[in-house]
C-alpha cells in the first residue's frame, strides 16, 4: 500500500478510549494522494470515530496522525485545527446542512467566512459546484425543501467548495433509499476519477469493489485485514473477514 | 445519527443535574451574612447590630410568611378547581361554551395580576347577604380571590393542553366501551393528564406564592407589610438592604426546592411523542 | 376632536359611564402619560432583557466554571424570588446605598427598569440556552469541519437557529414582562395603573377605570403578540419545523 511518494494521510498506532471503553486499539494505515480507501466493518467498530480523529474533531489518546503537513494529534489551538480543516473536508451521514440558509448559501458560507475569498468568485464557483452535483435548479431551495439525496449532494458540494486535499465520507448513503444512493455514489465516483483523495466509511460493498484502491476491514477497534477490493472481497484471508462478508454480501 | 460512536459517552460536566445540597444553603447563608455585613458597616455604635434586629423581628415576619403561604394554598385550590372546569369547557362540543371559556381564559391570562387584584379589592363588596345572613368578606379573602383568577386561567390552559395531548385513540376506546363524553373525559382522559400536568402546575404554584406579596400593595397584612412596618419602626436606612435580602431569602428557601423538584418531575414525566 | 370628547360627556350624563379620561383635558393628559410610561418601560425592559438573555446564554455555555456557576445563581435568585421584593430591594435597598450629593443617583423609573430587566433577563437566559442546546450537535460538527471558529459558529449558525427555536417561549416571556410593569406602581412610578388609581380616587369612577385599564393592557399585549408573530413569520425557514 505504501508508495515511494509520501502518503498524504498517515495513521500510526492510534489508540482511543471513552472512559473504560476502548474504541480504537492500535489502528495504522496510509493513504496516498489520489487514493480511495473504503473502511468497512460491523457497527461500533469505531469507524466513524476514526474519521473524526483524522480531521481533529476527536482527540486521540495515543499514536500519531499526519494529514499533508499537519500533525493532527499535536494540534492544540482552535486556529491550528481550522488550518487543518481547510485541507480536510467531511461529509456526514445526516448531511448536516445549515437549515436557515439556501442550498447555494450553504455552499458559499465557508469559503466566504473561513477562507475570506471574494464573494463574487465564491458564488461563481458555488454555482458550478451545484451544477457538478446535478442540482443547478435547486440553488435557492432551503434544505427542508430538498430530498435526502439532494441534501447529501449539496453537502458534498459544500465540502468541495473548500478545495480540500482529502475528503472524508462518513456513511453518507446510510440514511438514503436505494435510488438516491445511486445519485450520491455517482457524485463521489466523479470526484474519485478526478483524483480527489477519499476515505469512506461505507456499507456499500459494490461501490467499494468498483472504486476503492484499498479496502480496510475493522472490527473491535482494530484493523483485521486490508487489501485491494478484488483480493479482500473474493479471497479474504482472516476468519472474521469471511464471517462479516458472508453476512453482508 | 452517530451509529458508530459507543453508546456510553461520558456526559460533559455542564449538563450534570443540580441537586439541592448543603453547599447551596451555605452559599445562601454566606450571601446573607455579606448583606448584613454591609448593613452593619453603616451601624452607628450604640445601636443593636443588624443581626439582632433581624432576629428580633423574625417571629413577626415568620407569621406574615405563614399567612402568605395560607393565601397561596387557598388561591391555588380555588384556582385549580375552577381551572379544571374551564379547561374542560374549552373542549366542549357546544360552540358557545367553547367560545365563552376561551374568552374567559384569555381575559384572565392577559390581564396583569396586580390589576386583577385591584379589580377584586374594589369591586367585590365588603359583605354579602345570603339567606338573611350577612357574611363579611375581609380584605385577605378578596385578595385570595383576586389571585385565584389568573391561577384559574393558567390551570385551564395547562388542562386544555394536557387533554389535547392525549391521543384520540383513547377517546375512541372509551366511546366503543359505551362511555358517554362526560364519563370518558372525567374517568379516563383526565386521570391520564394528571401526570403530565404536574410540572407546569407546580411551576404555577411557585409563581403564585411569589405573587402573594402583591397583596401588600392592596393593604393586606402579610410578610411584606410586616417588613415595611418593621423598617419604619426601626427607621434606620442601613437596615433596608438587610431586611429585603432576608425576605428574598425566605421566598428563595421555599421556592427553589419546588423548582428543583419540578425539574425532576418534568424529566420523569416527559411526554414522549 | 372636541365633538368626540363631548360625546363622552353626554355618555356620562345619560348612562353614568364616567370616562373622564376622554372629556376632561387634565385626566386625558394624565392617562396618556401613564400609558406612554407603560409603553416606555415595556420597550426598554424588553430590549435590555433580551440583551441580558443573549449574553447570559453565551456565558452559561462558557468553559469557565465560575462564570457558569455565577449565571446559574443569578437565574435561580431572580426566578425564585418575588419580583416585587426584587423591586423593593433595588429601589429601597440598593437605592439607599447609592446616593449622590444632591439626592438619589438613580430615579425610581431607573430602578424599575433595572429590576424588571434583570427579572425578565433571567428567564430569557434559560429560554435562549434551551434554544442553543436544541441545535443538533452534528450541525455544529459540520461547521467545525468546514473550519468555522467557535465564535463564527455561534454567530453564523448556532444563534440564528437557536433564536428561531426560542421565539415562542420568548414571546410568552415578553408578554409577561408587559404585565409585570404594573409592579412599578409600588415605587410610585407614574405608569398606567398608578395614574389610573389617581384618576379613580379623584373621580370615583372605579369600575369604569378598571375596565379601561384592562382593555388597555389587552391592547398592549395584543400589539406585542402581533409584532412577535410578524417577526416569527419574517424569520421562518421553509421546511424547517421550527
């Protein structure tokens, strides 16, 4: 998995406990620039928590996380974390759009207030992004007026507006019905084909098989097996992987 | 939501429930001592200390406070009983009854409590003759009735809200068991409402208790009037702060536990939609 | 306007409904000034109490335990004690301490405003706090993930949403504030109740004045309700069940 070029995301021996419950027990993996990594596994395995550690929302107890030039576990002040989040964007399962702003405003807000870019330029870029995710007609709609799939695509556009290096997707299709799942996955496919570094926590095995460069199976806070999709899905080496796959496939 | 985060996350300290503890009493007493200290600083040597003066007047003030509580109990009882009927009248099938009840409720809800008090003090006759017997109506009775009116209106609102929050399936079940509407209301619906009405009702009682001091403005002898008498008898400006803090403390000591208890009841009986 | 006043004079002679506040110039000005004093008290106290509420809600979410504790005690003290006694405490108690060379520094109107604003402010802090806590944590997470600072998140996302959620409860509290201005009577502030009591002791038309008073308070409360519902409609977000 590791290349001669330095990976853009490096996770080394991360441990995290909430109280007495150990959520992550020694997780290590790398992601190269432009790589697509899918993390699969049973619920409660700490997958979403791992994503939140990568963009600094949750502090870790032990280990190191490096994203581009940021040593995430060493970031203390808000200002440092904000600098990190200009490079790493996250899309959530529940979309988390800001309900009091229109779709276009949602996309424009962060570049204007955080990156302090020129509002006119931001607007142009936002309109282009909305078209990219196929929602050019819904610019002035409020999130409450959009369907789940549409909201999720706006959320993706919102994250893209920050021009991140890495995008994290936290089970983004779990709350959607099968037809809308396709809309969203197509949008992510586009991104991956354009060379965006993506780390996805997902249950969509077909998507992982089609698009991922590497699939990581976690269980009980540890990485059980990690391999390119063809290998992992067709010839799993570990028993636990086999058991999990037989249940979900 | 966050499916993958473990269920038993530690709660942040800011949302830990506040319990009435000894430390609260210590802080209160501390504030009182500071207040007295300030007052004591203004005392001319040769006069009795602030704490002595307060201790001297405490029995009188205590009797006044008990009278405030008595007014609150009577007003709450009358208001609650009337409020139940007014609340039930709001869901009557007869439009004039519904309309009349709604008007009455909003009339007494939107009027300031002090104005209603004045209303009753001036407009209720000082004696009434029933069946040849003349019954005098003392000032405190008029004040109690004056306080019972907004209580009635607020209880009606609480009752109406609680009745409307009971699902219609209950009414359907009752009528399919051949209960008539009145029986269904009083035997099935209202008993279920009692639990969910308890927190707002207790909140109302706390507000009412604090409003009993309004009676001092219309001339009823209760704790506030006694305090003002004590202050004018002592005629020392330094005592004003101490005495008013003292009165605040009495009411706080009575109402704060009720408020905490209400919060606990609210959490227990929260209506799960 | 004179024919209107004369009609009221006729009304008194014909039916005994003695509305001197219309046909008697002196009573008319007195009552009008009382009405405006009530309006003035209401407006100033509404504005101040909302400011106290916003600042207090921010303080209650702060990381400093002492600040949080202080806010908790401020709220509990003002919620669990009679507002009338609070008024006396401020006017007689604190007022007697803060005296300038040429008499009291703060007038009774001033103390009424201070006392009522702190009283209503305590309730507003809780209302705004509940609104802030009703904003889903995940929305705040999303804002943090986009790089918003804590203050930016509060200003751009949390506060607009919390405010919309709090509006109904705030509406209720502001109506109560308008009604509570009558307490200023006790420290001789010439608001509507005080002025009316002067008028009815002069003119001996107690029942009529009482009804007028009640109608005026309905009017004021009605105006507040109308303005708040206009406001609610103006900030409404389509599709957001708030």
